[in-house]
C-alpha cells in the first residue's frame, strides 16, 4: 500500500495535458490532415488557422512552463478569433456571390426558350 502511494505521487498526470502523448499526437495528425485537405480544396485561410491552432496544442506535451502556456493561450485566442472572423467573412462573400448569380440574366439558356422570347 505504501509502495502504491509513492508510485502515484511520483507519476501524477500533468494538468495541462489531459491526453497521453500518443493520443494527442494522433489528434494533431488527424486535425492536420482534415484541415489541410479543406485548406487545399477551398483555399480559405480559416482552415489554415484552425490547423495551426490544433497543432499548437502539442506544446503542452513538450513544455508546461508559465511563459510557454501564456504564449499558447494568446496564440490560441488569436488563431481562433481569426478563424471565426475569416469564416464569417467567407460566408458573407458566398451569400453575396449567390445573390449576384440569381440576379444576373441567363446567359446560356436553352435554345428553344430563346427562340420564342418576345
């Protein structure tokens, strides 16, 4: 019993890393793949910012000093706010482009429809 208490005291889990190293590494790799594919396909900055935000969390596995955690906190807030702003901007641009597309007259209509227009 005394041995198990000493063992538990020496192997406490880091509060800033809730996942073990292999699980966290798997999460970072999966996030990099998913957001990387979205970034390549859609060419939108918000997916790149989310990719960086997910991968930066790996800093907690390497260094848990106060300056490193402060840097991580500030970087995460900036990246997530940036991703939100760019996502909203992208969404508004998409809606505006859709409205413009609906407003524009038909350019390449059906030949039969064009033949009977007055």
